[in-house]
C-alpha cells in the first residue's frame, strides 16, 4: 500500500478514535452533571447568566437607594409586583433582575441596545425579558385592573366623583372614560395608513375607565387611531357585554362620545355653544369630575415613557399586551 495513503488512513483512524473518546467523556460529564443537579450539589444557573451587580443602575438598587428615578416605582410597589409575578426561574437571571430590566426599558424609553449596555447583557436577552415579563403581567392583569364589585366599593367611588365635581348630582358617577394614543412603528402593507391619526403619526387606541382616584378599572386596546372613539366603545366588552353599572349609575365621558342611556349609560357635557347658566354650570362640574381620567393618562405617560413618547420596538399586534403593564401600577 502506498505509504502516503497508509498515513492518511492512520491519521483518520486516530482522529475517529479521539472523537469517540471525547464523546464518551462528554457523555460521562453530562450524566454526572445531571446527577449533581438532581441532588442540588451545584448551582443550575450557568455562568453567562450571572449578572454583574456592580453596574451603576443595579448598584443603586441593591444599595437601598430610592429606585424611582430609574424604575419609576417605589420599593413597596416593586415588592408587590414581584409578589404577584411568577418567581420560578429555572434558567436565566432571577425574577428581580428581569423585572428591573423590564421596568427600566419602560421608564427610560431607551432602545434595546441602550438597555443591554446599561445592564451588561445581550440585546437579544433584553428583547426576550421584555416579552417574557409582559406575558406574566398580562396573566395577572385582572387581579389589579377590575371593576368595583360590591355595593360598598360603588358607594366609595360615587362619593369620590361627587367630591371631584363639587356637586351631589354626580353621586351616581362610577367612572370616567377616555382614550389616548400609543405610538407604534407603521405596519407595512396597505393597512398601514389606517394606523395614522390626525397628527399623521401611526398609533393605536387605548380606551380606559378610571375611578375617582385615577386607578384604572377597565381597559380596551388595539384599534387603529383613525377609528372614532365611539366606534371603539361599541366594540369593547364594557359596552357589548353590559357587565358594569347598576341601575341609576353612569360613566362620565367627553364630547367625543355619544350621550347614552343603554346599554352603557354615558353622561357627556352639553355641546358648544352652551346656552343657559344651568348648562354652563353642569359642564363645569362635569369637567371637574371627568378630568381625573386625563390626569391618570398624564401620570402614566410621564412614568412609562417607552409606550407613549416613542414608537414601540415591537410588532403592532403585540402592543395591546404590553399596554396593560403601566395600567396595573
């Protein structure tokens, strides 16, 4: 046999033999590693998932400084949120780190690239965390955003709106409704123009009802902003299912909504030009009470800038899921 061919054959044989040994060693190591994991002798979290807590934003958090400048929530609110969310993390960073990354992204309005540099993690991981935590928040939204259910709760809300309006005629008001823009990146295709509003930037509608304290008690989101508020209302479960409002109670709305008696009683102000002193006084009291929904939107926009001050870096069909988180805080 040709010596060169024999040498190649021998080299090939040696390489195959070494590969077999390597595979056997890897198999033994895998079996041993799995056994140690089951017996809890080693930590299951890989090295690449150990976050560097010395980065400034985390150092401020773990040194017990006020987290509101970075995350827009107090420590008490963060503790409540962590308690509500799923704490089981068999891989990746712990629940606390993931919540902080998610909140920082919401609060700062920064891109995934900037957030990844702030926390020292890959941009793809930031993207994954945002979507993961959003799904968890969405799963618990009804624990936080819900309509008053007991007569006592309705009584408290009614008295609150009467206090806002400075008039007993609003003792039966149990909510204020309005809508706001959520800016998105314009979807491709012919339907993209449907998302452009009167200010010519693409957005979807967030319809919300709040109580006298500005706490959201009902939400409906997803329609293109070119659609009128009244049409969005008619397609919302609050209207179509008539699940709210005992007899005699009503919700306050602005002039963009119709004044309705059923299936969802809405009280709107008199249209301009207003004639008569009585109508002017009614509009004044109505505005005082209804403005709570505008203040609620204002506080939410100021707290979580990523959703309202720039186009979201997610697909437009995913925006409704993301919009529930700010309303639950």
